[in-house]
């Protein structure tokens, strides 16, 4: 399996200003595999330390955080001579020993020659609990489920990947049905590494669903095991409500649908917990389309998505036949799956800050606005080939947007103000941001 994040890790290794690296992401998105695979590829030796239920490591870091003493302890534990120029040190489940996180400050300040990489399933929560953590002394990398492009690579569809990368949309349209069939598979399988690996090896949708259910069960067990007792019921209610929230025509998250009479203040802590552990994406509303979008963020209005399109389908019990063969009963939820898919691809680009737009009277809504720091790109998402874009046109006229993107199952088409980008080529959206900037 290939992860595009490997390329970021090579850049990190070669950086003159390299700091200890923290990889953030939800449980089972492949953080441990990525770190160990990078160790195999890029270093002569890897020292892998898992801090979960590791009393010896807890003892090592409980004393002073002298780097030389810690290195000696790691060498004794791993029976490996650590040489800074050719050894990768991996701290996994590092949130279990907060002082190991604190030690990163001293590695950066006093021994920056060492290559240290960290990850943890619930690391985001540990950091937001006020764990001693030196801001500015570490680098961060977010890891998400496999993107559609990574899914194609895993499925041995490199030619399709090359075609998307080439932006040869005329040739792409000749193989349109191939791409649509692969996209439907991705909607079902999603990007969780275990599910993808199972699918590409066995082509068994039933086995994929079993894996997805196991992953969802593990997340729910995390609620009880790691979250404060008082918010566990709220976590479950919010989590269970997401599919029905997304099935609405207006996908704004409504607390009253979680529980009758529910209000923001009842659930804010639970929403933050889900976000911190990487299980949800929260996309805030803006009512103005000017830079910077953050200045116009409506903190009370947002859309909530889960981390993976395959898991969303599993949560709804969506069958393989309905998704792959098409079904009239599926029409409403198809829009939700498509919007989830598009967001899942967009968040992998660290240059994008993502919002959505509605005007004050609700007569105009744009699914996503992308703030690149230099321009704002409105993006309308269509599940089929319906090319009506009334709201998008209203937005473009009001805010004088030079480029707007509509993504759908239709072929690529460029108009004076609008680019129709096929859903299967959504990863090319960043190329149009560059064109817009210049």
C-alpha cells in the first residue's frame, strides 16, 4: 500500500529546520504503518516504542528529561545502538506517557540531530487537555483515510491515476465509465486502510462491511474508555445522528435532531471531543465570500461529516446493491455521500481552509468555499449530472468570484465563469486554484 504522506516524510527528513514530528489522525487510519514503513525505506535502523501499558517507558520518562539519559534508556530497551544520522525513533501511543511528549522540547533544543516521530490514537485529546507540550518545538502532519487517488493506486490502477494527473479530460471522458465504477467502489469501501487492503485482495464487499463494523465498534468503545463519563451518552447521540443530519436537504447540523429540545451548550464538549480524536470534520458557515473567510465564520452554524465515506455508508446500513446498481430510494442520501466524498478529498490538502456559504435569508447556499490564503474558490457538489447551478451563479455575481467549481458526474467543461470538474478528478481542483492565483 502506498500513502502520499510518505513524500511529506521525506521532506521532513531532509529539512534543515527539522523538528520532532507529530502525526495526528483517527484510530486505524494507518499512522503506525506509515511510520514503520518510512523507517524501513529511509533509515538503516528504526527504534519503535509503543507507550501503551508500557511501565518501563513510563519509568524512564518519569525522572528528569535529560536527552542523553533518555537515549541510553531507549537503547537498552530496544537493544539497538541509536545513531542520530541513520536511526528513526518512533514514539507510538505517546499520549499514554505525557512526559514523553514534554521531552520533545529538549530533543529539539538540545539534540535536534535525532529523528523523532510520534503518533497516538487519541493524541488530539491529550494535547487539548493541557498536556505539557512545547508549541513551536514540533512539526505536525495530519493523516486521513486513503484518498480516492491512493485507493486507485492500491487497486493497481496506476494508469487511471496517471490520466487524472495529466488533466487530459478528453481522454478521461473516453474511459468515464471506468472511473465512475471505481468511484462507486470507493464510496462503499472508503479509505480505511484495512478495508481497502481487504477489498483489493479479495474483492469481497461483505468482508469490507465486517471490517467497517469492527472499526465503528472500536470507536464506540473508545467513547466509554476514554471520554469523561458525563459526555459519553452525548457522544453516542451526536455520532448516531450524523447520517440523518447529512440526509437533509439543508445539511446544517441541528442539535434539536440529536434530542428534542437539544441546545448547543448541552453538546459542545462532546462535539469538541469527536473533533479532537479525528472522528468528525466540522465545516463552519460564512455569510460573506471575502478573504479571510475565518473573519466571517459563524460559530453557531456548521455541517458535520465523519472521517470516511465508507464508514458513513456502513453507519446507514447502505447495501452494496443499492450503491453500485442504483436505486430510487437512495436518491436523497446519494447527495450526502457525494458531499462527504468531496470533503474527504479536500481536507487532505493542508493549504485549504474549508467553509460553506449561505446568505442570511437562506435563498443561496454553496456547498464548500475554499480559502487558499490568496483566493476563495466556491465549490458546488452534484451527485449526478444535473448541471443547474443557481446558487453558485448568485454567489459569483455577488462576490465577483473569477472561478467557480461545480463537481459532478458530467464531463469536464470550462465556461466563462464556471469549471465543471468530474467527481473522480476532484483532486485536480488545486490546479485551478493555482491558475486563479496567477
